[in-house]
């Protein structure tokens, strides 16, 4: 900013004042701008419409190494855009390490509006039977063997938590303790790393290993695994001594119009 | 009357010393020479490949792995990387991790949990760069999942070509089999050139550049763990796993034996093998047997454990167990 060298004292004071006031204006404009952005950012976080879709929401896994009571490791879904995830799950793109089940968290999503369980359950009395009179939760069918009551697991007063043997709450971060109430030996095996799958490094001095929690494999309302289609079998040898029909449970000869060993044509079975 | 003196060798004329060249002798000689020539040419085949550039003199005269100096091994690995890039289109990173002290690998598989999905067999193909005819081909996979009838362990009635609509089937259970890295391995005993040996951390390894392809080890193995490359391995570029180990999953040449190494290139870095990482039911457990806190030690202490073909006396490192 050029000030005339020959300017009078008055002019200099006015020039200084102008400089200061301009700088003050710039700084305050910046401050207002930052605060405004901050507020807008908060608003964006609150407003679920601006958030990415809930179904693909990913969770930073808590890596379990050593003591497994520190928390669950929740591996992200298998996607190309992974960020802060354990090295072990991020490597090996050629291996399919997807856990069997995606967890639906406690937050319910209805019309992309996130709400807390207690917002409804404050108003509604808990019932022991599970013929749900209202329309909500009808898609859940409890098929857990002898465990026939919702309130065996869910806390009657706080639906964000689960219930322990003495009526106290079990938080979602420790949900394995809920399953451990009845499945003690399995829980013991899980803590030792023998039940369920571990990924990553067996040598914990050199890397981390992650572990899957109970509900990442088992649907808590229907825990028994469904049967899945197997991946492709090995090719039957072309010059085998006998035809594949003698393998009783193989269905490679029953496919019409081409089977898994590449024979095209429905009637050409076992023919090299 | 015989005038001849007691038996004397009659003088042999030139005609007897050198029988005349008639058609019969000519053809006999020609046939023998042809056979001999064919034998010599076959024996010199590696030299012909040398001329063509199919193999380098270095590789032809390479020493056994245990006699290689570190810089020689380094050069060999770099050459292999370049060759892989030339032949398969992908430049891998071949390393040679050494066995750690105080580590002995062991593997356990929970028979009650295996559902027979074959993800382990396919992951093995994805990890170990075996030859394949198509993306789904698992004939060379080191893992073979046997479908067994419930009630007993009868390997002869097992079936590994099963392909029902869904698994597990009600009346069957599933038992994957791979190399057991036996403590008393028959394969290492019978190898005529000692191309396969037991490493100190338990794995049985093969030096692919030393193997002569006689397949005696395949005959000796009671578990059918070994696979042979009858032709040059066919691995499409998108299927090559570039993280390779010299003794484990580098792409093999034609005419050598390969087998499961418990993913040496992963486990010696401290990671789990590929088959364990993909199992959807967590039926597989791997670890250091010498570590009392490891999962595998827990299993051997607390579960009902058995091994296959115990009567053969191989003392394998692969255990099967039940939960109940």
C-alpha cells in the first residue's frame, strides 16, 4: 500500500486507520466464513439425506489382538474404497474375505431418517410374546431354537442395549457377552481364537489380526447357517476308468445342456 | 584219421575277423546307431534349449538351493522375475523368507464346521499361481475337499467331484485334504536328488529348479498332496499373484512337482495362509505349535484331534478336530 511520502500527518493517520480497518474487515470476513462452513458442516452431519446411504456405511474396525474383550473387529465390506482399515484385510485383493453377513446396526433407517430405538419404545409397553401387533419389525422371525422370547436378549427398558442374567444392560460394543450367557463353551473357544475366523497375522508381534464377532456370521434371530451353493468342482478326468454316474452325490451328470465338466449336449454323459 | 593236433585255434582269416557287410548286418548296425543317436540327442536336449534361449546357462548349472550363496540366489530370483514378466506378462516380487527360530507350523481343521463350499480350494489357486485351463479350474489346487458319508471316516467312498445345488448336504460331512507337511515325510525320503526336504519350521519344500520330475514323491505320498506340471503352466496375467516366494508360489517350469507349502511366502511373514483367510465358517486354524498361547496349541490341548492315516506313521502337522 503506497503512502505518499509527502503526505501530511493527518493523511498518514487516516492511511493507517484505513489499513487497519481493511485488515480487520478481511479477518472478520474470514472468521465468519469459517464459522459458517463449520455450521453447515454440522448440519450436513445431522441431516441424513446428505450422508451416504446407510446400507453402505462402513465402520472403522477395532483391531483385536491379544485380549479379545477389548471390542469387536468389524471388517468393512469388500469395496474398492477402503480407508482406515487393518493392513491385513486391505491386502490380498485376490482373496474373498467377506464375512458371511452384513450387520444391521441398531439404528433403524426409515425413509433415510435415522432414529433411536427408544423413540418408539418409550411410548410402547414391552410385551413378552412376539406376536407383534404393530407393523414394525414384522420381517424379523425369531428362530433361535429354545430361545423364543424377544426379551431374553433385548433389554425391556433400554432397547439400545441387551440384557444380562441379572437384568443389567449389555451394551452393543460387548454384544458377545450376550451370546456367552448361553453359549459359554463357544465363547471360550472364540476368545481363544478357535471358533470363528481370524484374519491377518498369526504372529502378533509382526502385525495385527482381526476377528469376527458373533453376529457377523450368525443372524441373531436365525443363527443356523443356510446352505450355500459350492464353488466349482474339479474337472472330471477325461480318461477315467468309469463314468461320473458312479459318484452318487455328484450332479454333474444331471445337468441338461452342458455340465460342469464342459460336455455339451444333454445325453453325452461320461463320454470323453 | 585226424591229422590235426589237439585243438588249436585255426587262423582266422580277414573274412572271419571282419564279417562281410551284407544287408542284414548293415541294417542291424544302422538300427543300433539310430537308437544310440536318438538317445544322445535326447540327452543333449537341454543344450538345444540353451541355444534357443529357453534356459540360461546359469539356470542349467544352478546349484541346489541349500548350496546357493545369498548373492547367487538374489540373481536367480531377479532372473526368474524377468522371465515371468516375459512369459506371463506380470513382473512379480520373488523373495526368500527364512524360517524363524522357535516357530513350528501346524494346521487344524474343524470337521464339524466345514460346509464344503470349496472357497479354500479356489483361494489356493488364486494365491499360488498353479496352472489352470479356465478361471474356475481347481484341478491343480493343493486342496481337495472330500465329501464323506456320515458315520465313519471312509476315504474310499469319498467323492471330491461333488456339485450339488447347496452344501452342506444332510448326510455328508466334508474334509479338505492338502499337504500335511509330515514330520516323517515319505516324499522327502524317496526323492532321488533331494529336491524336496523338511525345513526347520516344519514345512516340506521343493526346489523347483532342482526337481527332475520323476514323480517318485507323488507315488510315496499317502495323501495325494502333490501335483505335477505335465505341461508348461498356463496362468493368465490377471490371475498371477505377484507376491511370490522362491520356495513356494513362484510360477513353476514344466516338468516339476509342486504342493501346498502352508503359503510359506505368507506364513513366514507372520500372516495366515490364504485358505484360512477365506473360510466362511472359520473351520481352519493355523499357528505356531511352540507357542503355548497360540490357537493351535489350544486345540491340541482341548479338542478331540485326529490325523489321517495314522497307521502309515507320517506324523503329520495337519490335524482334524471336532467341537463336541
